[in-house]
C-alpha cells in the first residue's frame, strides 16, 4: 500500500484521541521523510506539545486555528506543494468530507476506508509516542 500516495489526498483518523495522535505522528514522520528538507513547510493546529516537536524540524512552520471537532490537523509540504495532510477527530462525522481516506480506530482493529467505494481493509499503522516523536525531531533538526 502506498501510504504517501494516500497521505497526499489527506487521511482522517477517527477514534480514541491518544491512539489517533500516535498514528498521526507516524504518518506525519513518513510524510516529512518524503519532503525536501530545504523546502519543508508544516502547518499545524492542535495541542502545543504536538506543535512543539514539529516546529523543531521545519524551516517554515505555520500555526493554524483548529477546526471545530478536530483534535489535530497537520499539513506537510514541499514549499507550497502538499506532501500530505492528517486530521484527527474522536468522531468520524467531525472529519467531514475533507480527507480523501479515513482510518477508523475500532475496539479490535484499525481499518482504512479509501472513500472510493471499495471495502475498508484492516491495517496495522505505526504508533509513535510523543516522546519518540520529540526524540526523532531532535535528531532531524532543520
């Protein structure tokens, strides 16, 4: 599965916020790895501790207001060209139609719905803790 291709169209994560944030960190790190460090731009809205580790690694960092119902919203780009976007909400309805795909956090599985009419598929995304993301950011300072 081409995660970066899916990320480019936006991924919404719906479910328990701590798990959603851990999945979002992993996806954002993957997106950053596919961006040109010289033109890396990040726009983030959400908790300060999430924005703080992102500020360490991007030459351009913009803070944005958090849309209602969302826990976190991040856009990673090469200058003005989008590499990917991640939204996190407790309820799928709060994501609206913004993301191209949805990751649903269930009691026993996490499934990806590409919103293209195909059936959702079970996935096992990387979970990245806040301390792990902070350490990664320190090692990759812009």
